[in-house]
C-alpha cells in the first residue's frame, strides 16, 4: 500500500492535501477516497485532562493522525485551547479567582468566562487536577503552544468555537487565528496538515475566501441537521467547506448520508467515539469505529481514544 511506503509526515501531507485541494461547489463532483484517519478529540482525552499538553502528547504517542484543539480567547486576545467558553469545569479558577465570576441570567449559575481573564491569569490555573492528581500542575495551553508540540508529528484540527461570543469584546477570533498561522509559518510549511472546523458557517465562509488551501469542516449537531444535511443543505455546505462533521447518530440514522456527501466532494468525520460513552449496540469502541469506517464509509472519526482506532480497516 502506498501509504505504507511513505513517511508518517508525507502520508499526513497527502492525506490532508486530498481535502485541501478538492474544489468546492459545483466543481466538487466525484467520489472521495482516502485512507481513514483518527482525530484525537481534545487530545487523548479519555486518559488525560482534555486540552492539556499531556493529552496532546499522549495522542501523539498513541498514533493519532490529527490532534484537535477547541479554541477560546482571553481578554487580551490570545487564542487558548479550551472546550467551554468558561474555565470552571476544567480548571481551579473558582478557587484562584473566587470573586471574578459572572452570574448567568436565567440560571443564576456562576461562570468564569475565559474572555474575562488575561493570558497571565489563565496561566496561573491548574487544568489537570480535576481529572486526576497525577496531572496536577497541567496548564491551559495556548494555540501556539499546541502547534509547537504537534506540528510535524500529526495534523492540527482547530475548532473556531463560537466566534460571535467575542465580537462584543472587540475580538475577531478568525482574524486572530489567521494571524497566528502566518506568525507560525504554518501557511507555507504545513497548510496541508491543518483542518479548521466550526459549528458556525460564518468563519468557514470567510476562510474559504481568505484561506482556500486549508480544509474546512462544517460541524453539524442534531439541531442543525435539518439545515445542512438535506440534499440542498449539503450542496450549500460544499460552497464553503470541504467536509462535514456530524454528530455520529446523524450518520447512523441516515446510511445514505455519507454517499450523498461524497458525491459532491465532501468528506465525513463524525464525532465523538469514546470509551466514556459506549454505544449500547456496539460496546467495543474499536468495533464501533470499524463499523463507521467499513460499513457506513466515513473518512475519519473524532475519538477520545486514539489507541482504539483500527489501524487495519477492512474497507475494500
Ligand atoms: O469538533 C468535533 C467535536 O469536538 C464537536 O463537539 O463539543 O466536543 O467540540 P465538541
Ligand atoms: Ca470540538
């Protein structure tokens, strides 16, 4: 097999380039065929605290092809790796900054929004202890720190999470991300090893114009399925994205979806496969992933367990 003869880095480059160079829109006809690949969801987050360098390093050690970074912004405009828009679930912010919470209207919940803290303040937080005492001292990494760890060893799969949240603070997440790619020289040296994703079509539409070489995945949850996963919806997605990232029940519930996406040139990368949320019908995670790859025909998966990704898929 050709990929067996290539170095890991070459294989990654070719693999992502297949996405990055595929034309979008009406020109994006034809079947999609690539080697299936694993995206480490928030790092190897079944085994290490999500979005820490420890979780990213473990993902690399476990052979992940791509490592995901959910992105948020600090008050001083720095991109950090954080799934939530607030810090209290995955750090000790409530103990370190007890007086800095905002109260959520409606629920009355106290929240420590990332955008209310500077990077220096975020660096004081422990992002590992909540997961296990052996991870005490882990920090919230910046996007650029994640790039430095992962680049050249696996692809990067950043998610621009809720860019609209930052507009009122005068922060442009998409612009900040573009600037970082230039500063890190990712556009000239490794554009093919970056796939950007979002649940928001606006940043992807913008990047389709400003950064067409980089692959773009439109994430689709249950609430957005009726908009994006119809024949018309998929054609609309193909105008600005190179792939879809549906919640996995949306794929299992519609076995025709993958072929429909492939027919107009869209890759399919469902989320999230995890030992922490076993599927009742397929409790063995490797077998579940194999079913999605071999039977449903998806191209890649987001998984908390990169070590459970089947490296010898039976797809013909
Ligand atoms: O980005 C794919 C998957 O991670 C989407 O779900 O909530 O984990 O970001 P979430
Ligand atoms: Ca994500």
